[in-house]
């Protein structure tokens, strides 16, 4: 968040709130999208990376 805020020249709180609202729009727009399924996908990718090295 800090790096994104610095690059964009905006406060970190603005980055956080924009991310929050963007995720809400995605959740309403994409069928089957949820933060929980997204978190599981990230964990699965991390596991795959760890086991493939």
C-alpha cells in the first residue's frame, strides 16, 4: 500500500479505500467472485511455488 501510494502521489488511506471499493464492484459484477475464493487462490499459488522449487 505504501509503495503504491508513493508512486501515485496519494495518501495510503486513499489506496486502501479505492481497493476496497474496487473489490466490492468486482464481487457484484463477476459471478462467483468473492474475497474468500480469491484468498484461497493466492494460497494455492503460494503452495505451488513453494513445492516447485
